[in-house]
């Protein structure tokens, strides 16, 4: 193991790692031996440790050091916390290698070798970003808080025409801001991409809106409620959980899978960690604040505690079959 890639097996070791790193970046991976995606992310950590020698990478088994996991509200694996001078500066939930790499590159004090290594990867990053959603807007600020008049106008037009889009704040990442100008051969922002292809800036979007072509060019929004109803009814028994049937990403989800697998009734799962819109929206829609959530024939049954009670009372199978 490299000197800057270490394992912490106690709260004391964890705190020593943070203290030793001082003002340098420390990346802590809360992992579990039973989760295959944690193994994959450990490989990513090893690669990042080679590239960022001034950064400390710490592996910590979440369930083995619960006092640290609870302190930082880690409820699923993998989770990454990034620290500087003992203070948490960023967080990433889930096995998102590209996102972790981006955060480390942004927060590490990049020496010359790391900066040199970034250049060939920038085009790959930009390719992934422009294809991150069917309709991608590169803007200053966010749709909720645009940071320039042109960005505000383009967001207004897209919303007015019911266009479903994701956005990237170029002010948060100078490499993307400068690189995208060359990549797209378009010198200004905002820039709108559809299916990975550049549509143009504000003037072109205005022209498309005026000619009635904007809706044909861009995917139009499906309301969140419509999306949730569709997903809830995708299968007669739907489980909204952290992870999937093959790999649960939290203890509660793992327990509910074991109960459902033992029931002999077919069910489908939806990984809420892969879709923030569904994760937040379903809490309001179902008026149920936590996960997992189990639905039968489009109706909420409840979470782990209710499923446990149904199993203990012998009612679970009939509920899952929609008989009661």
C-alpha cells in the first residue's frame, strides 16, 4: 500500500489521519466488505493516490467504526468525505468514480505532475458532461440562482417551453469553463447541448423559441408526479431502496431484501441513489421521509419496520400479492 493510502480501524486512527494531513486534502472512503462497488472504488482510490501524492486517502469500514459513521451521518456505502484542516469540505454518496476524481482534482493542491496528468482527461470529462443528460445547459450559476443575465434568460425560455434539462455551473470549474470553449468552438456562455451536440447560445435558443422549433429540438419535461407514478407502477411490487437486488447500499435496504427474497413473491427495485429527483420527490409524494419504501399495486405499504411486522404476523405474502 502507498504511504498516502491508509486504513483506519478506530476513531483514534481516523482522527490521527486528519491531524497528520494538516491543511492538505484527506479523502475518507466509508466502505463495507460485502459491497462489490466499494471494492471498485478502492481501486479508484489507489489510482488517485498515485496521481495526488500530497493527498491522504483513508479507507474506513463504516459498520466497524460506527461512532465515526454516525458523527458524519453516513448511512450507505460507499460514501466519501473530503477534509481539509480537520474540517469536512465536501461529500459524495455512491460509487461515482468520475465525480470523485473531479472533487479530488478541484480540492487537492495540484503539483505539476497532477496538472500535467489532467490535460488528456479533460476532453473525456467534457464528452461525459455534454452527454450527462439528454439536454445539458452550461451556464453561470444554477437554474435556481443564475449568475448572469444571459443565463437567467435562457433558463426562463427553457422553463417556459417545458424543456427538461440538467445544468452545469461553469463558475464552479475553470477547467470546464475554458476547455468547453475550445471543445465546442463556441467562445461564450451559456451553451446548450442536446444529445451530446451543441445547439448554441442564448440567441439561437431565442430563434428556436420564436419559430416554434424549441420543443422539437429539446426533450420536453415530464412532470415529477407523472414520473413517480410511472416508476411506482412499473411492477406490482416496487421497492425504492439504496442500491439494488444484487447490492444493497445500506443495512436497512439489505434487511428488507432478505425478507422479500424469503417471501417467494416477485418484486422490482429502484435505486434512489441514482436519481436525486426521485429520491427527494418520493418523500413528499408518499409523505414518508425515509428509505427503503415498499409499494404494492401503486400504494405505499411502508418501510422496513412495517414489513418486519407484516412478516411476524404472517400477513406479508397476502399483502405483497395485493390480497389485503
